[in-house]
C-alpha cells in the first residue's frame, strides 16, 4: 500500500496541491458551513500527491477538522487539525493517509468550528471557499408552535439599527409545494453578523385569518425612523390557489388572495396581530386597477427610502391569473399608518425587487416580462405614477424562471440570482451605473438549489445573503464589498 503525506498548518486557509502529472483536482467552490459537517469542498484523482494546508498566520483556531473519503480509502480518514502537536500560526504538522495501489480518487470535506469568522475563507488551490452558516434545515422545530417544518422556502432578510440580522421565510410543514398549503411565516435572528441563528418562531400564522390554507411568500423591511420591522405576506383565498383563484373586482378572502402585514418593535422577537391591507392596495373602483385579480409582495425585502417612505416591491396578476402580470410598488408615506399601491409597471413581470438610486428614484426589476429568459428593469421618480423602461445589460435567469434580489450599498447596486440555464450557480453582481451594466460578478455557490435569495448590508461594508440551498436548507454568507472590487 502506498501512502500520501498530508502537511497541515492551521487556520482558515487551506490549499490542496497536486504534484504529479496524472493528478486531476476539482475544487467545487461550495461554502464550508458552520454546524454542517462534511460539506464537500473538492475532489482529486492522483497516484501520488500531497494534501497541503497552510495558515495565514493571523490567528489560531485549533479545532478545524478535514475529512477525506473516497474509492482508495479503507475507511473515512479524519485529519484533526490543531488537535495534533498543537498547530498554531504557520506551524506544520504531517498526517499519513493510506491509499491503494494505482490511481485513486478522494473527496475533501470540512467541519468548521462554531468560532469561525464568516469574513475568512478557505483556499483550495487558490480557489476561495467561503465560510457560511445554516439558517434552516429539514424538519427543524418551530419553537412557539411546537411542531417541525418539513421544508423552508422564500427567504427575506434585513439588518436593523442594532446590527441584528432578521430573516423570514416560509415554514412549509408537510411538503415543499407553494400556497395553498399548511404554511406560516417563520423568523430567525442573528446577533453575531450571521454566524449563529436563533430558534425559529412564527411571525404570522393563518389560523385565525379568514381565507383558505396558508400564508407565505414573505418580504421584510426595517424603518430606521420608528425602529419598526414590517413583514408583508400573502394569505391564500378560501377558493384555492391565490393566483389562479383571485378575481378582479373583489377583495373578499373567499376568492381573492389577501395582502397581510405584521410588525415588530423588538428586532423580531415578537410580532403584532396581522393587519389586512388588501382593500387599500387593490384600490377597487380606480380606473387603473379594473383588471387586477391579485396583488402581493416581492417576495424578499423592501426598503425605507431616504425621505422616509416605506416601499415593498410587489406584483399584480390578472383575473384568475389570466391577464398579463406586472410589477408594482406598495408603499407608505406615514411609516405604516396607511398604505397604497402605485400604477402597474407596464412592461409585465412578476416577482420583483426594488432599490433606491442615489438620485432618489426607484429601480424595479422583475422576473420575466420581456420573454422567458429576460428580466425587465424600470425606473420611477414619482412612486410608480409613471415608469421609464431602462435598457440594461441582460440579467440572465434560469429557463424555469426565478426570483432575484437588489441591494444598494455605498453608491453601488448589487444583484443576486442563479446565473445559469437552471437554478444553480448563485451569483452576486455589482453595477456602478444604476444597473445599466454589470461588469463584475462573484459565484458564491455553484450547486443546484431552489434559487431564491435576499440581500442586506452587514456593518456597512459587506453584503449578507440568505439563499435557498435546497427547499430544506437556507444558507447565509457574508461577502465583503472588496471581494467584487
């Protein structure tokens, strides 16, 4: 039996070096997640090779664990870095990994300690692997409801003025399918910039609301003036599917999906009773709303404008889903006392995301509208009374379509979505000209996924992203602005 020698020196910078011509190395770029063991980082095929791990000499972390498994190994081999010879700050320690004769294949995994810093990276052959955290996972307990949610979907996230990160999402109790179903709006809070997350509680339940089964597709925003968090959510009508059953000329929960709000004044720990604003935003009797069947939020996140206006991006669907659908704004100019809706953005679109540009105008970007592969962007200077179509560098979306997320931070516009023909390759882009061009991008997770994401600032110089790794897991990563610059 041949052996390979693994030279390991600790911290959160790891590189794998292939030293023979027949070595094939395939880093995945998949983030290594705190509290999620054996997240695959890379795989490698070789006859003789070296696994080399080198610290960046800035700090000591003594319980990173790297696991190697593959066809060449008799058993799972674990390299417990820092638990042998007291590895510190650039010291080197060797490990022997048994392999069989001939060409061998193995996969490198990582177990990241709870103390890991999300701003650090693991490097494999120069490819950065981010450190992230897990917000939701399969069959997680909803503590206040004392029952487990089978699936989680549709994330939204904001940062409050205390630095708390508040995430919302669907608790889907029986299956991963959309409304109508047994779905409530869940919430989890991080007080340490996304490294750890609180137990999940219920922000909005549908049980005491008129209508059918479920409430979900949440969007969240933070009002920095009142320090109040707002959630918008869609309540399924009694007649069935909210889009295909909602009719024009009605606000009844029997045959129209309901636009529901709730608020929190304590960073998401407790929430108000639900508030129904369907009548205010559907605006029955107005000339421009006669064909509207359903109006509901984003999903994802809303914004507070510089002048104090609260804005949720939203979408309109026609009578029983039969008419063209459009992007729209739902907003309040009195910090949530009253709400109304804008006129429809006339070029179509469904799930939408919004950002305020430095000049005070709003940029709305919607799923579809210009064809199955094209997102639509429009600008308004008067809260959606009039719209101007913006010609931009095309923003790719999957063939099966998907939601996306805007974030304006330090004068730059960021955009997150799956950047491929399918729901995979989660990508963050940056624009410095109001979304007209997107010259730089960063793939933060290349795997297959459910595709929805939401973004927020973290500490004023990083982008926090919560995204659907699958219909069970929500992951969180924190990306410094400098990584895209």
